[in-house]
């Protein structure tokens, strides 16, 4: 499967949980909304067809992108409908029609392309249209809305992603930001195993088996934080929308700032611990550093790293 479709690759956060999308700066889909080029749309559809021929997997970001194209540029509908390929491609187009509010067109397409299962789903329970999607405990909704933004340039889609933070508890926001920051720099193969430890701790804290909705919400918030902060560095509209949201929500802004500071301290302490581990004469320092790092990885208080006990320095 091609690495980037729609300039995004759905990543993995905390084991198999869906997370955020990453963007390739040279992918025209990332800036499609600026000129809505027919050539770019053709290129994106061709890449999607090739990818799904190898790995038949529905990409929520791609569904959102095509739905965004359909809503913001209705004249492109014929181009999209003509781009049928493998079954997963047809299903993606069908889902995009649904999300764009083209129910009649979706029914006609499903019948023409023999998508009986999809048609049955539409008739039994139609998913919300793009403008009605409000992410809470489904990271795929974040990717759906990011795709819609890239197609349309409408900041309302980014605002809908960020609004999830407004109603989240302080601890959920803090833990989500910590997960996202750790995912950004470390992976499951880091020498401490801190990332793996964090995944287990979050699962335990939110009782992921007993109450998957609470656990999923933290992952959805983490997905949102990682995606929006990453994309904000590449897109001024997203940056401005994110900044406006934080300015209007000082509680969220303060939690984010504290976690960013704590993570910076974690990275610094990580380097110190790594150096101490290599020096037989620094066993005490390594032990102290390990205790502080472990506290962070076990969802300890932010102050544990920002203001450690003097004797641990």
C-alpha cells in the first residue's frame, strides 16, 4: 500500500488503537482546497485505487476528503463516481456520498455497483453527515474531519475536532496530551519501554476492558492533539483555528502547556539517564533519573518532573 494517501497515513497509538494522520508536504491533496485542481483529484483517486488493490482497507480520512469534495465542489461528483475500482474503493465512494448527504446518489451507486451490504446499512442506520460529526470516543472521526478540511478548507471541521477537549475532564486531557507527546518522539522499541508502560497504565486507569468508551475517549483526544498540532505547522488555517480555540479555553491551554513543559523535562532526563547507565560511577544518578522517568510513564503528576526533590537532581 502506498505510504501516503491523501497525504496521510493512519498511525497506531497504544497498541491497535487508531490514531492521528501524518501529512506529506509534497502530496497535492494536503492543499487541495486552495485551488481544487482536477488533476490533483484524479491523482488522489488513482493513488487510492492502487492502494486498495493491494490492501482493501477503508481510510476514514479518504472518506472525509471525498465527502468534502462532494460538499464543497458538487461538480466533481461525476469524476468521483467514475473512479470505481476494487470493492473497498467502491465502498469508500459510497460512504463519502453518505457523509456528504447524497443519500439518493448513494443508493443509486450501491445498486449499480452491487453494494448490497452497504445499502442495507444506509437504510437501517445512516451515519451523521460531515457537518454533524462531533468526535468523542472514535479517533476515526478526527481523521474523517481532517480529510474534509483538506478538501474544503473549512475551519469548522478542525473546530469540531478541538471541541472534544472543551467537555473533557482535566485528567483526560492531561493523559491524552502525554500519550500524544510520547507517540511523537518514542515508539514501542524505546530502550526504557516507557511507551509500552504508558499504554498499559492508561488502559488500567480507564478500565479499557470494562469501560472501553472512557479509554477510547482518551485515545481520541490524543489522536486529535497529535493530528492538529502536526498539521498546524504546515497549514496557517489550522494553526489559527487551534490558537483561537486555546485562547478561548484557558483551562485546556494551561493543561497543554504544563504537559509540554513536563515532556521537555522528560526528554532531558531521558538523556541524562541514558548517559548515567553507561557510566558505572553514575549508578545513583541513573537510579534517581529512572524513578522520575517512571513516575511520568505511570501518569504521575506533572510536577514530579518539573519540580523534582532536590536530592533527586
